[in-house]
C-alpha cells in the first residue's frame, strides 16, 4: 500500500509521469502495472530508485513530506 501512496503523493507534488517514462522507458510497463494495482512485486523497488534519481536531477525535494498534509486531509475526508 505504501507504494501506491507514494505514487499519489508524487502526483500531487507535480511529478511528471510522462517525463519519467521518456527518461526511463524501461519502467513504462512496471509503472502501468503499479497504477493498475499490481504493487506487491519486488522488482518495483527499482522504479522508485529511478523516480528518486530523476527528482534529484531536477532538484525536487521529498514528496512524502510535502504531500503529507494533502494525504492526511483526504484520509480524514474518507472517515
């Protein structure tokens, strides 16, 4: 579940999945699988390493910290 949460946080933080797939085309399939809910595969760890690498190259900060208030609000709204 943490993997899906991380992708949602990346999305809300403005991460471009299109630019990611252009930069790392080898992750197009795994990213699609993850978005469809197939999140319990060990090989997906490499995808997040690539996301971190791209964010570092672009000078972006930690997504989990910046998106945490947004996620907390959405979780509160669900209860």
